C-alpha cells in the first residue's frame, strides 16, 4: 500500500511540475510583448540590463 501511495505521489508531483512549466511558458509568452508595448508607450527602456561600455 505504501508503495502505491509513493508511486501516486511521484506521479502527482511530476504532473504538477509539468503544469507549472506550461503555465510559466504561457505567462512568459504573454508578458514579453505586453512588457515591450507598455514600456515603449511610456518611453522607458524595455530592458533592465545595464549598458556595457
């Protein structure tokens, strides 16, 4: 019985991790164009990186 529980738990954890990965990819694909258009409209740079040089 414990082995079945452990297997079921591992399957649930793997499914949760896969769902989180899909959600992150979906949010990232939405956020990037939104961020670019929002900051472009505000006249701010779209990158937080410091200029090199």
